[in-house]
C-alpha cells in the first residue's frame, strides 16, 4: 500500500471471497480510497509490513487465520488504524472480541460500501439504540453460547467440544450451519 505518491487514504481489504472483494474494491476506489486486497491473512500481513493502512476491512473467517488475530496484529502496528470487521457468521462473542481488540465497528454481511465507509466514521456509541423487541430463540442462544466457548478456546474445535461435553463432529455440524435467526 504505497501511499507516498497518493493523497488517498490507504485501505486494506482482507476477505477470501474473490467476487465480493472485486465488487467492494471498485466501490471503495470510487469513494476515494487507495485499496489493497488480500485473500488470506498471510498476504494481509505482508501488506501491513510494507505500509500500515489507515483503514482496514477484515473478514472474520480467513482461510489461514482468524480475522480477530489479524485485527490484533494491525492494531499493534498502528493503534490509530480504523478497522471494520465483517462476517457472515455474526455472534455476540465475536462482536465483543472485535471491539475489545480495537475494531471500530463490526458488521454482518451482506453489507454495502456506503455502510462500511459510514462505520469508519461512527466511533461514538449510540446510547439511543433500542433493545430487541423479543428475546433470542433457543437455537440462537445455543449458537451464541457455542461461539462464546469457541472464542474462549481460541477457535480450537477439539477443546471447545470437550468443554461443551459434545462430540467433535456434532460441534462441527453446528458450526457449519448459518446462525439461527434471533
């Protein structure tokens, strides 16, 4: 991300979905960002070493590393970098961990470029946000609990299965599904 010759703000887009990255990259370029794309954490780390971006969009599930670990590495390189974590598998546990690690915002897919750019500027908490009108479903509560335990075991499936007293394959099946509706 060589910004020496550009006055555009540098942005790292780390997501393994190639089509999504292509579409989002074009949208962000049109909004004035100098975009570098990485489809795995190793590539993203190399880009960060070359030049720490001012902004980053990081997918929670990268093929070679958790997006949360990438957030930590980026924030340790520059604590002022603004990071938006994206995921198709949103959970309360990963949202909390993302923010604790320094992410500016946490968004669930599908999401558009305008919403992401707006999230970079939205650092103040919204004290007027309304609580949900109904409690979470039992399936969603189970899924959230599994995510919290998984996060507590650094993503280790075997350790999580043991902690939940659940067969590893059963846990993998539950994790492979999309999150239940709230």
